C-alpha cells in the first residue's frame, strides 16, 4: 500500500515535468525522500512516517469514541438503579445519625473501586481518601485495616499498605449488581473481619461530570450502645422500644448487618455510575485530543509534502539549468 | 513518539475531568455539626485534600418531634430497587413484626421493629393497600415518621396462588429430606415465607 501511494505521488510529480529531463534523477530522488535517514537531512521528515502516525491516531480516536458510547449506554442502565436505591440508607442515617468522627479502636476502611481502568481519576481519589482516613484514625492502641473491592484500588494500596489489607474482592461487576450478591458479600466481610466501625469510601454520582468522594460509617452494635449511653446523636436511641428478637443486642446486631448491606448496595451502585460517567468524560477528552492531534499532523503532512515537491522542483530546475548553461 | 501518543492523550483527559469535577462540588448543601468535627480533624491531619462528604450531607433533615400528636403518619417504604412510598401521609399502618402484627398510629412511641415475612397494610381514609414484605426492619420515630425497609414488597393482588402452593409443597418436602443444619434452616425459611404468602392470600 505504501508503494502504491509512492507511485501515485511520483506520477503526480512527474506529469508536468516529463520531457526535457532524464527519468533517473527523478526516480532516485523520490525513493530517497521517503527514507528517514536521508542525505537531504532534516529538511524533509518523511511523509510516510507522518502518515503512519496519522493512521494510528485516527484508530485511537475511533476506539475512544466507541468506548464513550459503550460507557454512555452502561451508565443509562445503571443510573436508574442507583437513583432508586438512594432511599435505602436514609432511614438508617435518620435513626442512627451520621458519625464519621467516632473514635474507636478497630477501624475497617472498605474501599470501593473499579476493576477496569481508563476511567479518569476516581480510583485514585478513593485511594487518597482511604489513606487519609487511615492516617486520621491511626494512633496508639488503634488499628486500621482495609477491605478492598475492585482491582484498581488493590493495585494502588498493595504498594505501601500491604500488611493492612484484610480482604480483597475483584470481578464484582461480571453480572449486573443486585442486592443478593451484595448481601452475600457483606456477610462475608462481617464474618471475617473484626470491626468497631466500618468506613465505606466510594464516589457518589452527582451528574455525568461530577463525582463526589463520600464516606459512610457503620458502627458495630457494641459501639452503638456505647455511643447511646454517652449521649449526643445516638443518645435518643434508648428511647426506642425494641420489638422482636429476644434481647436488644440481638436486634441491634441484625440492624447493623442490615445497615451494612444496604449502605454497601447503594455505595456500589453509585460507584459503578461514577465509573461509567468518568469513563465517558475521559474517552470524550481523548477523542477530542486525538482530533486536535490529527489536525496538527495533517498540517505537518501537507507542509512536508509540499516541501518535498518544492525540493524536487528546485533540484530538477537547477540540474537542468546546470546542463544548459 | 508514537508509543507516547496514547499516554499523552489520556493524562490530558484525566486532568481535564478532575478540573470539571471541582467546579460542581460546591452545589452540595451545608454541613451539619457532627460533620464539622470530622472536617476539622481531617483538615488538621490532611490539609491538601478536601474531606469526603458524609451521608447527612445528602439527606434532608427530619422534622423535629412536635409538641402535639400530628393527625397523619408519614410513611416511607423503601426497597433496594425503589422507594415505593416516600413521605406519604396516611392514617395507620400495620407492620408484620416478628412479635406479631403491630398497628402504628400517629404519635406512636418510638420503636425499632424487626419484621418477618408478612403483609403490610397501609390505611388512608377508606383505602387499604396491602403489600407482602419479605422481611426487614421498621423504625417508628417520635415525630410520627415511619420508615419501613424491606428487601421485596409486592402488592398482594400480584401474587399467584398456584405458585405459592407449589412452592410450599416443595419446601415442605425439602424440609423433610434435609440432612444438614444449613439445609434444614434454608428449607425452614422457605416454608415460613410460603405459609405467610398463603395466609396473606387467604386472610
């Protein structure tokens, strides 16, 4: 294909200049102008190289456009689910309050991230916030562990906090997210991890271009009772009558587990929406940048082509005038 | 230069999207008192990064406890997949707690109730809507707001009696032939749910 293009170029150049000049210098200078390390030096960057670059940038542009469409359709599917699940955690916050500043001995940070990349900065943000929470809750007699969902956060946190990682889950989005799957996952986490407070870090989906890092706190039943006695936000908890179950602590235990699974479900859906939205933005910017790059390369290509044509003309004419005069 | 092309495109992309995100973050409602303690502690330890938002920033605050008993009860029925009732003003609800069916009227004492599979009936004037719940929790707050959180809730008229009978028979059989504790527990749950469904259809 390159040779055909070469021949086409040659014919275009040769047509107006046929008769007075011998063919050989023309052909040889054609061949040499399209070699990179050429005797002509930096005056002509080869058009072939620029053309290859343009081809690859055009391919990248097509790929990123396609990825943007795919992300847009996935976002549409999951956005309604996420918005419908927003009512799920509100009753728990209304009852138990929002206590991110609670001071406990065993903190567990549950970081939710994506498995696939090319989604902008959301995974890095989640990891930065998780590290921040870890630093905030570090201290004597306090321990802080990570439970990681998603490949990207695992890759980043393994680098410096390997000993603090308790559990890691990947490939959660193979099947569309549903409550049963999240309930099983939550059960798994609660069984295998000792916790006083669980801090879930995720990106809340505000709009297609805005994702807000958020953290939800779920306290263990013992801490709930302790905070209720201490007063403050949970102080009113004692005024609630408990129906069902044999003891108050049993009901509180069930309540905590239910709260964790509900909050996790909402958090995972919101994070998945944020991931698709971020991917859409990232791929959109990529396509636009590829377009800009392609414009610049086209200009360079035309300049290079015209420069080499001019060089040919000059050589031929000077050759001819040398022969005549 | 060719190999660096994609990396260059994508790093510019991520920088652009992070710039967009910051513009919209100011549209959120103000923080509450509990959050400000967290925000201050965060800013002291990690000054360079903005603190994460917490759930109370996304929730409208609940009304305070009124001095007189209000005339209507505000009910929120939420499932993982949708909010069936949100802020609906009704006269009474009957929830299927594990200790039996419990009627909730405006001015009910604050309660946390664990729910078993059964019927939730919502009474408003002369209309009664019945939903079969799969289980969950119900919170009644002192300000006459009731939150009912269930995993599944279907209106009773959408339940097929034949399937209920088949399911009941199937789980009874499983219970009889169960060998391990886990299987027995699962079969027992199935029997309970289907008997409750049966009772819901007939009662």
